[in-house]
């Protein structure tokens, strides 16, 4: 979807959504960069302060990070973002389906 020009219209971005109260306590302003880290990795991305997420929760859109070597996606590569998969712990899986758990991942956020 990120390689279709019509779907990339409208200022889509790969921002970390942070609740205003959390942003204030972390000392992170809207539009500033932050580092989000999990047990397995860290990413640096821009913050969007919004009450669209609950306090204590952050949200990072999936489907970004197309600027890696070998990616042949011209539109997506021009809008790279970060790849949330770099934060997903491959050792944590849903027991019945053995699928990766891609939400509710414990993370820490700090100013970049």
C-alpha cells in the first residue's frame, strides 16, 4: 500500500503517537524526535502528541521502513519511516496460532 502513489497522498507519516500527559512527563514536544526501545531493538522517530491514544500507551503505524537494501519500491522508499518489526520480539508468540504478538509490546520512550 505504501508503494501506490494514490494511497500515499495526504501527508501520511510514520510518527509515534504519544498522549499529551505522557509527552509532558517525558519532556517530548509534538514534532520532536524520540527513541522507542523494546527488549530487542530501538528506533528513532518523530512524535505526534495526541489524545487519540490512552495515557501509558504509544502507537507506531505499521507498514513503513522500505528504505532497506534490496527494496525495489520507488514510492515507498521515498517515504521510508521506521519498521515496527524491529521492535517485535520474535520469541513471544500467541500460543495457539504461534503468530507473533504485534501489539501490547512493552516499550520505553525517551527524547532523542
